[in-house]
């Protein structure tokens, strides 16, 4: 299946799409929208986008980029059991050696950060690592994973 498929995770009436695993047909002209090498965290192959391509990707799907607060809420909810991705049956990212979640639950990659729409300065936006919940800042030209929200 092209792209990220159906929405698979919902929190407070905000639906999050699974990250794209292959570029959509309309993204073939976006040279930077390519499937990544296997995710070092769980082995999933996820498409990574720069910030502006991430905006386009979500808009084309009639969705939007999440805020950093929404991504933090997803991490907190998904890991509410004991605070680690490996210890909770709701974890959306899981290490490849965790037999309970082959390929990571829902196929979400955890080895790269996820773009948020939260502005952090000139040509930089906040990103969230869903493997550990850390928030940082990244340059718009760098490529990261994308989950769109509705």
C-alpha cells in the first residue's frame, strides 16, 4: 500500500496517521521524499521529509502537521504504563527485538524525530523523538518522519 494507510492512533479526538512507508504517487516529483533505510530503532522503513515537504504531504492528505504538544501527548498516552516504549502494550514505537511488537506496533519508526508545526525560530521547528519523548529543534532542510493529524 502506498503511503501511510489509515489512521491508526487517536488521542483526544485528534487522529494521527501512521508515517508513510512509501511515497505517494503524487510525491514522485519530490526528490527528497524517499523511503529511508531500515529504522535503527525497530527496522521499519519510513519515508522522511524536510519541513516544507512535510507540510505539503499533510495538506495533500487533507490533514496537518501536529503541534509539539500533540506529539508529546501521543508519547505520554502511548507510554503511560511505566514510561518506556518497551514496557507498555500501547507503545506506538517498539524496538525490533521486542517480540510483542514485531516491526514496532503500527510500524512507526523510532530512530528519527517527527516534525511538529511548532515554530522555533528562523527556518527551524520543534521535533519530537517518539522513542523517548524528547523535544528538540531541527532545521527545516533536514529530513524527519511525519505523522499528520486531523
